[in-house]
């Protein structure tokens, strides 16, 4: 989709196409629609970042709270977005043994309790063993482990034509806003 087509979309269609730019948070796309026309795709990315930057801390935490747990109830119920379902399947999270599932659920809960939002990692760049290890270290390690986890795990650049290419960058940007020392591993742009 070129930028002229993006700029011509009515609000409802824009939200249908880009509503998952920040996973399960279509209000971001709706807000960004009102800032059109965009000069380029980079300008549309900047509009999303600017919207998120302008949010109070509670709004940023609310967006993070929309992100699903890895191997959690959304995966089990089949209610994940197509992109997240594919990434979690690629990492093997859709085929966990019972003990792994229990451990993942326990660690997800510990992480959310400690930090106030779900653990986020670029699942497509990891396997289940690595995800469980990272989650365990970060859930128990406090701020230091949370900060150490990111930069070395960032995947290489891989731009794509679909709306999903924005979501990793935006979540990473949001997490960097939350803690300027925390470069989350969810960036794939």
C-alpha cells in the first residue's frame, strides 16, 4: 500500500488496516488517522511515536498492558492476532509440554506482578527454551536483568509492506519511553 492510498483511507478502513499497529490497541490507529496526510511511511511511523510520546505514563503502561502473555490464554483460545499467533508458533510456544506451560504461566504472572505489564520479546527470533530462560531471568532479576535483556537480542532490520511492520518498532519505542535504559527485544525494524 503506498502512502497516497494510506492517506485516502476513511477512518474506519484505516483502523481496520492499521488497528493492530500497537497490538490490541486500535485507539492508537484511530488517533493517528486524524494527523493525516502523511508525507511518507516514515512520517506515519513518526505520527505513531509522537502519539505515544504524548501519552501520560499511565497511558503508556495501558498500551503495554494490552500485549498478550506469551503462550497465554489468547494463544490457547485462538484469539491472538494472526501476526502474534505466527510468531509464537514459530518459537514453539503453541506446542509446549504441560510442565513448560505451567512454568510459562507462573513466570508470566511473576513478571506482570513485578513490572506491571506483560513480558515482551521478539518471539520469532527465539525458541521456547530461550524465551523461558529470558522470562525467568527478567522476572526474578529486577531492574538490572530487565535492562540487560534487550540490546543484544534485537533482530536485524526487516522492513515489510504490511501494517505489522510498525508494531514492533512502536512497542520498542514505548518501552524505551517507559525506561530509557530498557531497549526491549521486540523491535524488528
